[in-house]
């Protein structure tokens, strides 16, 4: 394993759980993280910016990306396609940055197959009632979309047993602290810091 390679951090959870909100908070607190902007065929919501929230692409362009093996993973979600551009993830990890993906469960399973060392975190709201309130409060989906997203949430909960951690996003500050703590703990693993403990390898030890 290349010790200097950045971590791959997968964050999933039902739509409306607050993934984007919690991730933004954590990104403000850490400079060693970067966010992987996904490609999607979904139409932009008001305020979403191409290249910042997503790369908004046509079906044809999405199919081309799959054909040219440009996506690390991809999945369909509520009749739209979403995928993670591979090049950005690899370039940043090679440069030692940790890369965070906000992706749904099928995509997370594909990442687990391809990158077994990825850290997988599931973010949930305190209850499904709160999830529904947040989806409605966000005001970005119509009633049919909200119902589809709630139905999908139940399925995602049932399929979530391969994640390593669960963050409960009740209070935003607490949830951001939890996500941040998970990343910090992963970076403090013995295997990560072994070189500090072997005198011959460590620039810091002089027994
Ligand atoms: P996701 O990315 O999981 O779909 P968002 O980050 O868009 O979810 O959050 C959904 C809605 O819930 C947004 O309107 C957001 O402002 C709100 N929200 C997120 N976290 C909290 C929280 N801890 N308490 C109250 N509202 C929240
Ligand atoms: P939204 O339309 O609310 O932005 O996202 C819908 C779902 O798609 C969310 O669960 C989000 O995590 C997921 N998603 C966003 N980007 C990707 C991606 O690149 N790949 C996969 N598999 N899911 C994604």
C-alpha cells in the first residue's frame, strides 16, 4: 500500500438526510479533503452550478463516459444516471488528498469491489418523519419525486449493512463533528502511522 496515497471516503444515505450539508461543514474544517463532483443526467436544481454541484450531462455524453471507462462507478437513481469520474479521484489521491464521494448505495457497492480500502459512511436522519420534513423543506422536488425518494430510503436502509460507520444527522454540528472524527480516526490507525515507530524508517525517531 502506498502510504502517501489519500483515502477514498464514500458517504451515502437517503436523499434529504443532509449529506451535502454535513459534507460542506466538514470541508470547511479540513484542508486535506476534496469533493468528487459527479456526472449526472438529472436537470440542475435552482442554484446548482455545473462543475460545482455536478457535471450536468446528456444521456449520450453519460453513455460515452461509460463506454470510455471514465467512471469509477455509476448507477441509476429515480430515472436519472449518476457516476463518479475516475480521473479526478485518482489524481487527487495520488497527490495525497483524501477524496469524498456522495453516492447512493449501488454505487457504493461498486466502489467497495474496486477499492476495498475505501471508508464507507452512511448518514441518516433521526427518523423517516424528519427525512420527509427535510425533503419537503428543501422544496426542490415535486410530490412524486418526494414519494419515490422516501420509498428508495427504506430500500437503502435495508441494504446498508456493508458500511463501516453510521452518522446520525439530528443536530448538524454534532453530525459534522462525527464525520470529521471518523476521518481523523482513520488517519490515526496504527498502519497509517507505522513509519513513525520504526527507527530505521522514521525521520522523527532517533533511539
Ligand atoms: P442530501 O444531500 O442528503 O440530499 P441536503 O444536504 O440537501 O440532503 O439536506 C436536505 C435538507 O435538510 C436541506 O434543506 C438542509 O438544509 C436540511 N438539513 C440538513 N441537515 C440538517 C439538520 N441537521 N437539521 C435540520 N435541517 C437540516
Ligand atoms: P440528488 O439528485 O439528490 O443530488 O442525488 C440523488 C442520489 O444520487 C443521492 O443519493 C446521491 O448520493 C446519489 N449520487 C450523486 N452522485 C452520484 C454518483 O456519482 N454515483 C452514484 N452512484 N450516486 C450518486
